[in-house]
C-alpha cells in the first residue's frame, strides 16, 4: 500500500489536539510526552507514519546517534561550530538608530558594556525580552533584511 505523505500530513494538520490524541494510540504504545502542543503531536505522528511506510533508521545510524548523545563533547561541538567569530560586528537599526554589538571571546559588547548573551544585548537596546539570534537576524532568513553582519 502506497501512502501519500503530503495528504497524511495535511489531514493531521487539520485535526484538533483532541483528535490527534485520539489518533495517537494507533501508532504508539505509550502516551505522548506533551499532550497540548499540536506541532509536537503532528510531527511525532507524521514521522511514525513515514517510519511505518518506508522504514526507520538503520541500526548503524541509531548506534551512531546514541554514541553522539553519550559524548561529553557534543554540546561543546555544536556551540563552537555555530558561534560567531570573535570580533564580528552585529548591526541592528531600531527606531532609526543603528546599534552595534561586537562578539567577544566570552560574550558580547554593546556601548562599552559586556553581556553574556545576545539576548542581554538585545534587551539593553529595546528594553524588551528578545531571543538574541532572532533580534539580530541570525539563523532565520526572514530577519536578515532587518539586520546586517560586518566582520
């Protein structure tokens, strides 16, 4: 039997959280870890449907993922590979004023003050809570037009 994954996904997207929870036992023996987040429920269900239709991960892939998860250096590797280069200048215009933040070895500098996170610098600029990456347009193409990076 061939499954149209797009139709399956669209059908799940149309369901309410209650309906998704009703569908859950068809595919899983255990209850979901989150019973209120629709996006989570849909993604878990569609992955399981795909897995049943086309097969799951190979044993070697599972073993590799488990080894990576046990590695003490996993978080450090992810952090270092995504970290901006020291000296990078982030520029964001807010209400007609350009604000410059410099990447330091152990944080960020804005107007002579050191911040541990980009979120802290964004708060200093706007006085509202922001995800620093989102504020400076890092990692999301829709924000890149609002922000520029200079090395």
